[in-house]
C-alpha cells in the first residue's frame, strides 16, 4: 500500500449527535487495499456533534480530517459546505455521505473504486440504498436501476434516483462545477446532472449504504413541516433543470421538459394544488396514478372545497 490517497469520503454534518457515531464507524471500518481519508465538515453545530468528531479524529489521526466551522456556512451559501470538503480532498475519487446516513458494506469503497479504475468513460458509480426511519428501523430499499450502465437519458426518464450516500466520482470532474451547482440549496441533484453530462454512471445492484429519512434537522423533515421550504426547494429544482438545459445547449431538451413536468406534477400532489393538478398538460401523469391514489385525490378535493366554503361562511 503506497502513501497516495485513493478515495476521499466527504461527509457534511450539523447537529447530528444522535447519528454521527454510526456514520463515522461505518467509514473507519471500510476494508481497502488502498489509503483513504475521511473529511468531515461540521457546520457550527451547537450540540455534541463537534465533541464526537474530535474524539474520532484523535482516535484516527491518520484517517479523519475535521473541518469545524465557527459560523454556519450553509446559511451564507448552501453548497459551499461541499466545496470546503472538495477543496480538502486529496483522493483520486470522492465518495459522499451525510452525517445521519452511513455505509453498510465494508467493501463499498473497494467495489466502486475498482469500477472507476477499469472504466475511464464512467463518471459516476452508484448502488442500491436501504431507507431507515429516525430510529434506524428498515422501511424499504432504493433500487432505482438494474446492475449496469445508466446514461443521462435513463436518469431523466426515471422518477427515482440514486441516493447521495451511494455516489463515488472522480475529483478531476468536480474542479470546475457549473453555475447550477452553486445556486442549489442541496448538492446531489446538480452533481448528478453534471457528472452524467460528462459520462455514464455504473450502478451496482447491491445495497451498500443506508439513508435515514426525516431525521432531526434533515431537509426532508423541514420540507414536511414547512410549506415555504417545500416551495423554495421546488423552485430551486426547476431552476437547476432549466440551467442544465441551457448549459448543455438544449441537447436533452425534450427529456428535461418531461422531467420538469413530472416534478411539477409531484409537487402539486404534495401540496394538494387541485387547480394545477387537473390541467390538461398533466393528464398523462394523472392517468398513471393508481385507482386508489386517484380516489384519495377526489376525496381530498371535495374536503378542500368544503373547507373553503366553511371559511366563506365564517365557520
């Protein structure tokens, strides 16, 4: 084993004292024939997250590189926290994982690095992911693609997506990131679009990481509780797709427009925006819904109208 770093694990965390040990344990327990490093960026947590990171950094001084912010950077520029990690990374490849998620397979880094080593046309390697709840209990597996090549067209055509904790890619491919990355509030979507515009993805049909849904402070939980954040995230996604379309000279114009249509439809489903949902342009998507789902929508619509009526008569 030489001294060069092959893979940099980039992890961002904020107020995740309940989960960060599990994430760090899953990182340090990776089995490799090469050197790797763990760059963990804490965005000025006010719980015990920093204390835990320092304990692990002291225990694994040759493995863990902490970036401990005194002021919250996400509030200033959301994706700057990933760029702090990328700037410190010495590895040929970068693997991502948030502080409330983690790796499940001790050979994850080895398997993904082997694929990138053998295939120069591959710009991204991903795999299946297990979804767990806040307590770590199993919900389901994310299996967006079969084993093998995934290109940009397949990605834009698929309503599902590979999870952040499954991503590994070349550092050289993220040195000059496009504008649509910098304007995003979360970095995984613009990263996937950027990397898939450079080459294909190789997806491994094997569960090698877990994703904790609606954990404390997570974006998914914030969206569920705050309609304004859900709206802002939707607008941000639409902006990313439009900027990507422009950046690629409208090479995937029809696919991008179809993706935007689907995202809009799903957003109106979440927000019970019936005026938009039943517009003609969403007819084909509406017909794809199960009978049970359409029935629930009808009931919700009637209740929605009834609630408006009650407000109008002052009840």
